C-alpha cells in the first residue's frame, strides 16, 4: 500500500501548459545491477490512468549515475484541468533490477 509512505508535492499549475517536461534522476549504487529499470504509474482517484516503463540497463558498482528523460504532453483536448487533478493524482515510482524490487515512492500532487 503506497499511502503509508506517501509524500506530497506542490507544483505550479502552469506546468500543465508545457508541451514537454524534462526530469533528471540521480542515483548511486554500491552494487552492480544487470537490468536497472523504472516503472512509473499515474493514479487518479486511486485508479491507474498512465504507466511508463524506462530501462536504464547495467549499473556499475560504486557509481553515481544521471538519467534524464523528456516527457511530451498529451494533446490539449486530452488534458484534465489542474483543479480536477489536484490532490487526486499520485505518481507511483518503482525501481527494479530485472524483477527484483529496489525502491518505491509515491507522491501526491497538488497544483497551486
């Protein structure tokens, strides 16, 4: 259950007007990983509405890595209003080495 460890984020609602959003994930590992990957699920009202899978691949032991992605926005006609999304949207991010869970986080979004 992600609610027990859920965090909150307040984001300017104008971000929903952007054509694309870039993000950067920085991580360190003492151990090698053969098939590092990220699964991200967007929940609205507790139900999944989007899911993304990203593969990083091999991670060198005792390394610090940067992973950058650019995510393009849906067509404006498919977007929900920030007032509808605010407080009802949770980003669930899970990291794996192959099928082995490594880490998990849940962030509830509030658009301000």
